[in-house]
């Protein structure tokens, strides 16, 4: 008794990414890619093609909305927009769309 299962706190980022992957695959986004720089300084969880653009997608398991890797990708490759999927509500900024985690399968319809 009293034993605390830490799997959900230790692996919540990986679990959120897996959930988003499954939702995107179910929504028909079967060609997903991953981005990393040399020495893994920057990583973006998913990339997918939307018309002629490659759209970066970052998954956050909390409401912490800092996404250095996503910002790096956007500054370097200048996609039309970028997507962050997190526990926060829908937010649309100049270059970024935040989609709530529960709506990950709606990703193709965000723009």
C-alpha cells in the first residue's frame, strides 16, 4: 500500500506523444516525420505535409508552452504556420496554433 506508481509522471511526455501519433494516424496523417539537428540540440516531434508546406508539430504534456525547438525550426525553415499540441486551450498566434491535446485528431482542420 502506499507505493506510488510514477510511470504517468515520469513518462507523461512520451505518453502524450504516443497518443498524438495514434490520433494523427487515425485521422489519415500516415506520413509523419521527425526532425532533429546534429547532436540533437533541437528536436521537433512530428512533421507532416499540408499542401506545399511541411508543418512542424510539437507535443507538450502540460500547459508549459515553451517550445525552443519549434521556434528554431520555424525561424530556419519558415513554414506557413507551426502547431503545438498541449494541455492548454486553442490559441492562434502569428506563426503558431496551439491545439488542445484532446483535439489532436482535428489537426488537419486547424487552418
